[in-house]
DNA sequence: ACTTAGCACTTGAACGTGTCGAGTGCTAAG
DNA sequence: CTTAGCACTCGACACGTTCAAGTGCTAAGT
C-alpha cells in the first residue's frame, strides 16, 4: 500500500473530475492516466482514500468525487508554478498599453483575471487618499488585554485586542489614548505608522512599551481599514460554468452583492508560503459560499489589498493559483511605477 | 366581436402568465377572472388575438402565451398608476434616514429598487464635477447638415448631426468652431449651456442662427456625456426569477458587465408621456438582451440620468413602472436638497 | 350576428417497465 | 501486495401507456 501512489490516484481523480464534471471510476482513470497498475489496485486505493474521507461515491457503485478535504490535500500538494502561457503574456501586454488612471488599471486587471481563469474575479480597492483617522478608543479588558478601536472618516470601524506585557491603569490608558489621538487624528491612513511612531516619543518612559504594542495594533487596523471598495468581473462565468446547475448560483450572487461580506472574506485570508491563499468550500464560513472556493493573494505596497478569483469548489486550482499570482505580481509592478 | 373584451382577454392572459409562468388556457382564464362570457367565446377571442400576433400557442393545443407585441399592447394600455404600498413607503423612509453622501444615496436607491421589483436595478451616475470639455469638432456634410463632435476629458466621444437652415461655408465653420471652442474649452459639462450662449454673442450677425443650432446640439451632447458610470444591484434576482431557466442568464450577465452597452441602452430610451420608458424584448437591439425588458425613467435636474429595472420579458410591467417612477421621483427630491 | 354547448382530436407531462453499461466489493489465485 | 474474475447495484435511456388540459369546429340558441 504505497502512500505515494494513493496520493497520485487522488490527484488523477481531482484532475479528471475538474475537467469532466462527472464522477470518475477506476476504468476511466486507467485509460486517461498511465499509473502502472491495474483497475483492481486502483479500486483498493480508492477504498482507502474513501476511508480517509478524501473522496466519496455519490451513490453505491458509481465513480468517486473528491470531498472538500480531498481538494484541500490536493491543493496542499501543489508546489510548482505553471509558467505563464504566451496567450497570457499577450493579454497582459495589451493591458499595459491601454493603461489610463489607476482606477482603470484595476478595472482592467479584474476583467483580465476573470477572462484568464473563466471565473469570477474580485479585487479590493485601496483608498488611502479619501480616508483619515476620525477617532481612537482604548478599553482595558484586564490582564494586559486591551481593545483597540479605530474609526475612519469613511465610517469603517475596525477593532482588535492587543496583548500588553502587563496591566495598565485606567489613568495611563487615558494618557496613551490622548497621545495617540493627538498624533494621529486626521492623519491619512497610510501615514498612520509614521505618525504613531512620532506620537510614542512624547510618552513617559514607563508607557513606551505599552504604547508600542498599541501602535502596532493600530498599524494593522489601518491596513484593514484602507480597503473599503471592491471591483468585480466575470459573474457571467459563474452562470456559464454552472449551466448544469449542480450548485444554485443564486446564493452566490447574493453573497457577491454584499460587498461587506466580500471585503471581510478577503481581508481574513492569510497568504501561505507559496504566495497565495486558498479557501475551499465550507472553509468560507459565509452563507451562500459553502460550495465555492476562493483563491487570492495580496498586491501593491505591503500587499495590503487582495485580488483573487471565486468559483465552484470543483475548479482548476492549479491554473487559478498561477493566474492569480501572476496578475498580482504584474499589478504590483505597474502600481509602483 | 367586441374589441374591448378582446383586449380585456389579453390583459387577463398577460397577468396570469406573469404570475403562473405557464401557458394560460380558456379554462383557467374563466376561473380566475370574471369575464362575463363562456370558455368558448374566450376561445374565439383568443383565436383572433393569435391572428393579430399578440399571443401564440407554444404547441398545438396548450394554452396561449403573450408575444412581444402582446406585451407591448398591454403596456401601452396601462394608464393608471398604482399608488405606493405602505411597505414601500417604509422602505423609502428607512432609506432617507441612512442618507450619507450622494454616492451612498444612489447605491442605496438602486438596491431598494431591486428589492421592490425583485429585478435587476440599474442607475446611471451623473458626474458633472470630474469631466470638462476637451475638444469640439464641426464637419460640414452638405445641405446644411453638420456633424457636431464633443470630446470630454473622461474620454467619451459623443456626436450628432445638426440640421442648419442653409449650408455654411468651410471658413465660416472654422469661425464657429473657434468661437465655441474658445468659450467652452475646459468648461464643466453642466456649464455648457450657459457658456455656449455667451460664446454666441461674440459671433457676427450672419452666423448667429447657425451658431444657435450648433449650440443646441452641443447642449444635448453634454447631457449624454455627463453620465459615464453605472451602479447596479439585484443580479441575484435574475437567477432566482429564472430557476426554471427559460432563458439562459449567461448572455444577460455578460451584457450587464458591458457597462458601455448598458450606458448606451439607457441613454437611448425616450421617456413617454406617462413618465416612463419601456423596451420589450427585441426592441432592445443588443446581443443577449433579446428576451429581457427594460423599464426606466429619468431623474435629477433635467432628468439627465436614468434609473430603471431590467428583467425577463415576462415581468410585472405594472408594478415595475410604478416602482421605477416612485423611486425616481423620490430620488430627484432628495438630490435637490 | 354573437354566444354557447358539446365533441373529437392533439399533445406534453407523468409514470412504469425493461435494457444497458459503468462501476463496485469481494474472493481466490499469482 | 497485486491481479483477474464474478455477482451485484444503480442511474441513464428508450419505450409505451395513460391522463388531463386545451383546442377547433359544428350546430343549436338568443
């Protein structure tokens, strides 16, 4: 019972299923891939994979379909990056030439990504210029835990709990708040890190450590607060990829219209070492997205804003990851010039 | 053979079909509506209506379905406006209270409209502030016909043929162009009418009449050029109303993503005396919209921008017209304060 | 001149049946 | 640990039958 071969079988199942959209059985597997073994052996492997919960049979005795965990295992095994095809290079080239203002670049980028992946593409728009710090609030929660709240002029309220080394007295908290507020009020969000550092220097020595922790929390909040808009393209792909309507697209469209939900979803994603974040099916805990996956990454200075694609769990993860990464890199390069 | 009753039968067919989504036969018609006649008479009327091309039978001997012309006749007969329901009043009330900046008002309005009608709502966003006149071109076409081209700083190019009383020499055309360009270059689009009038006064007497005609054309162009963005809501309704997928929503979603197409479509609409514009099925000459209808009207100062809904030809025109009109009125009132 | 009742006819939808093929699990042999 | 073989399952598909809704037409009634 070779562990490696079993995973190879899983890979084959996922790839076949993604393309055929139909449960894949041992026979088909034998034809399309040259694994060096017979159908019976594959069946045994499949039985084991099913025990592990990586694949399931929709009904007794028809082919297997990957489960969410199956996709997850498959995705985690992807390491190599497919290089860009020449068609993609050409598309990107065309994009460069038509470049107008920044908003237009973003708009075109998201369309491009939708076209490359045949999926819904989404992109967070960072808006430094419009938004300034309106208010800051600090609330002691005991044991050094302190709630930091940042309110932006765009009405967004972001909060986070900072863990200080030791508890801070209420009066000191007020001092810290006054110092931070004095330094940061009406600052643009991208100025927060610099101004916060400045504000720290005016603090008494005893509060420096606590202030630094709070400033760090504020910096991270300001990054989140800076994206408050989304552009999207390719919703038609959603309908097309789904003409067999295995999943109803209605709830997905509803979720996509709730920009607040989308913003939060994207902000939550943590980009893994390979440079992308992948959320599969119910790993997205949002209503309506139980049967969809998200592949995204960050772009721009400090990778503050995210760009990615959203599609049915049965998607071509490998291609999507490559396309998202390539587009994000390209976009970062454009924006920095 | 009473003409009035036949139209009444048509009305009944349309209303029933809109709600049931199924071909409606003489029996059903007799049950649900109290027309004072028997099924046989209705059948005779239906035969006549079919001859007129207002309804068709999908297959020999099953109920009738309205044709596009049938809907058209039905819509044209609508005169009375359904008053707003209390639910609608409440929804609008809720909207008022949350009013933030103008963009947010528009955003909320379009969502409201989508919710009220259970359809896709679209709204043109007028942008006076951003856009200025970049260039004006005049081209003589002979017999007094003159092509007027207006190029805005947003890159939009609008053109129209103006009919002058008599032919103007090429040199005079250059004089007119210089005068208009001098007065209008870098004007904001909403200032065009005033500035154009001013520019006319510097013209020699002989060119006054021609100049006035050209200025009128420019004014109308500037109105068109001022809208270059669309906000949309309720695409999920499209999928929902269509879960029986009588029309594939893919091409519709594609058309909706082409904002340029949508902008042109809305701009073309001519609002009829009742205060709304209705385009049914193939009256929209755009790919993908052959089986959808648009109900829209203008809003804001001079009704420059349009707001409306888009849905399957089989839609509740009466409600849609009422909702669109009410929302547009309300929106105009808000914006003027 | 219309309207109505009655009747023969059409037709899609729903349902039951039988066949077919892809696929499985299991057992026994290599 | 792999393979061949076999009995068994179950959905997809193709048919045939029945059923109800609906039509057009004709003849009688107002």
